[in-house]
C-alpha cells in the first residue's frame, strides 16, 4: 500500500520504503493513503490465530509487497521469545475492566511489540531497495524505546544503532538495561537535559544536510526507530484487533459490541494505533488518553490549544514525561480532513511559537473519538495500592495512570461499556516507586527493591531484571544536546 506525507499528500511512498526512510523529506509523517477496511469476519477470525499469525495478517494489510508466508515467518521469529506464549494476554479485573498486557517481551515494555519486528521489516526493505548502504538507527528515548530498539537491532547485519537517553530522566532499571546492552553494533549515550532535549538533538541530526553527507561518506543512511516510523505503528495496530477478537472468543463481549480503550500516553504512538484500528473498522467507542502531570494533551483536548511552553515534571512514569507528542501530527491530519497545507501551517507555528490552536470544527471531530485526563503522582501511587488491594493486580506507574484516568472517566460520564486498559510495562522496571506506592517502603538499591516487591506482591522477579545484576556497564558517555552529531561521527 502507499503512504502519504501529513504535510504534502502528493508525497507518496510504498509502505516498506517508508520504514527505511522514517520521516518524509518535507518533515511530515507517513500515513496510509487509505485505511484498509476490516469486516467482522476478518476481525473475529484472528481470535483463532496465534498472536504471530494475527499480527502477520494485520501487517499484510499494509505491507502488501511482502509475501504472506514471509510476514508470518517474521512475526513468528519476532514474538518467539516472549515470556508468555500468548504474547499479549488479556487479563480480567472485573466484568467491565480488562487489562491488555503488552510487557512480556525481552525488555518488559510494550515497545517490544513493535521493535522486535521492525528490524525484520527494515532488513526486508533494505533488500527490496537494492541499496548498498548500511543503516544507522538514531533513537532518542524516554527510557523504554531505547532498550527495546537496542534489543531489536542488536547484531542485525548491515545496521548500527545509537541510543540517546536523558541523563536524569529514566529509572534505575531502565538505565541499567541500556548501559549494559550487549551487541557489536550498539551504542548508548546520556544527554544532559530531559527527553525533549534528547529528541530535539536527534531530530536536528536528521535535518542536518552536512551531517547526513558525512554519514553517507562512511557508508550509512540514517533511519529512525522512534514511533514516527510507520514500521512502529503498524505492528501496534495488530494487538488492539487481536485483543478485541479474544474478548469475543472468550465470551466477555458480544460480536460487534463497542468497547472503550484507555492508553497511558506520551508520544501519542500507542493510542494512535488504537485510533487507526477504529478507522479500520474495530468497534471502539471512546479512546481515553491518559497523561501524568505532564498533561499537555489533557489541556489540548480540552481547549484545542497545544502549548509546549510549560513546566516539565519528572514523574514515576518517565516514559510519559513528554511535552511534544510527535504522533499527534497524524491525528491532526485526520481530524482536519486530511488538509496537508493546514497541518504544515500548524507545525510551522509550533516550531516558531511553541504553540498552536486547532480550528473549531477539527477540534469537534477530535473530541468525538477521544477523552483526555491526567493523574498526578499521589493519585498514581494510590491507584497502584488500591488496585492491588482490590484485585490483587500489580500495576506499573504508567498503567496506574491509565487506570486512574479511566476511573475519572467512569465517574464523569457513567459510560459503563467494557473498557480495555493497556498495560505498557512490568512494575519491576520502576521498582522503587512501585514498592513505595504499595507498602510505603523506601528501598534505594534496585535489586533489593525488586526482591521486596516480589515478596510483597506474591510474584516473581522477571528473569530480564535479575539478569541485569552483575552485568558489565559498557556505556558511560554523556553529551550536550548540541554535540550529538560529533558523538556519532566519532563512533562510525
Ligand atoms: C513509551 C511508553 C508509553 C507511552 O507510549 P506512547 O506511544 O509514546 O504514547 C507509556 N508507557 C510506557 C511504559 C512506555 O514505555
């Protein structure tokens, strides 16, 4: 299928080529020229498949240049090493509340769902393009993308990957996961500042023509593993459809029944995938966009005004400590009825003034599908504790934000449709904060905290966490955001 740029609909590209390119040359993001339609039979049929088979079928709707059989093999390899054979199990809290667990991959966050298959799509795209160049993946991370991308691309031939994380902006476990990363083609560097600084630094490199030429002279072409890449988005659509099919086949909902979906949101990639699934025919009513104290999206859905110039908070859900949600541009494109000139204008205004205001009718279309709210730190901590008490279910802080916001939604609207809460990380990745929320204990040392948390919650420390203890630290570099290009040229 063809994709078009959100800033110029004439700018068309095959879906597989977009995976290599990452971002459109006009600065826009690639979106499907038309959304493939799914009928009821197709959706429900997926419930009979393994996760990998279902994911391959959904990906096939976009990547029609890849043979079905090849896609299936890619998906099977991608999801073979998850710590739950169901890959993305749906757990029941109550008759109305279900949790879609997306953290069973090698790095314990939902990013694995896409980043275990993206490198395979990229290798296919590279083969397809006949290009002789290698790929250099540059990634800014708020904590989870970095590790998931490193694992996904580790020792993949013809690729190198460099990850930049905010020096003070990730949890101890997240940092440990990254700085101990094995692989001959991996590199990790801290950036002074917050995630937006790291992201800005990385975006600058993509736009710097001189830098691109020097990278090219060394035999590399730049690409991105961030959620602006369509190859991240497409695999994320699959689990929403699969979860729905499983809710039906498990007898939890009727065929065709509409559900709500609540997503803890940062860069707007995960919830956008749910919106795309709805556009493709999945029976979804409201998409509930949950933020932490960095509630720029809550304000935007409320007022239509996006303002990035505001206080930045460091929270216990660091993967959502983001003020510039890149993927929102894809939603804007849909709600303004695909007016690329208008999107271009909004993004220019954002770049120049740090804010923009959406026109009235677009805003109206937007709030038909979405509800947005946020939970502060206290509320998040209380939700972790209360949910464990009530249901014996341990939430990570990101998922707790979603659960709290869903409770607000229920109270404000009384809408008691079945709700699917997306769980994006294992609580053991944010172990000190989760332990403190649950029992009040303040344990500094992360592995000691993990032992205590396992004890207090009657669960086991995931192998992915215990394996970190005693692993060698390989990466200790720290850089200013202006220096990233030099850092990269040094390692090539
Ligand atoms: C990345 C991440 C999020 C936010 O997802 P977006 O697609 O950026 O909105 C939420 N929770 C966790 C644990 C994450 O790693």
